C-alpha cells in the first residue's frame, strides 16, 4: 500500500470520526438527533448557523439515514451503495480540511 493510499484512508477515517463526534455532541446537547431538518427552522439566523455544522456532520447523517432506510424501508442496494460513495467522498474532503486546520494551528506537524 502506497503512502498516498494510506494517507487517504486515514483522512477518510478522520472525516467520519469528526462527523460522528459532532453529531454525538449535538445529540447530547439538544437531546435529539441531528438531521438536515436543521436547515428548515423558523428563524433564518438559526438555519444559517446550522450550515457549517451540517457541512462537517453530513457524512454521519447520510450514512445513518441510509442504513436506517435500508433496514426499515427496504431501499435497494444500488441506492445504499451510491449514498455510501457520496458520504465517503464527503468524509474524505472533510477529513482533509480538518487535517489542514490542525496543521495550520500547529497541533499536528
């Protein structure tokens, strides 16, 4: 396995871990699961404040909704596979941004 491949896998895992941590913290704080419904709140300021949160929490939310849909709604395998690819790519980009932020602050060398 090349160094670039290993780096990509680690960034993918970092993205999913960060998304999971964000949604778990949100659920502990709000006592309800995070979802894309946060964008449909009455106040525009609350909806706009939810955008940065959802940008990083989306991979976890997508996978949670996809797996629940597969189990309870019997969604087709193709739909589940496409959602997994989208969440994985999103997680890779999110993990890359988090790593760049950690390097910029000097936390990671």
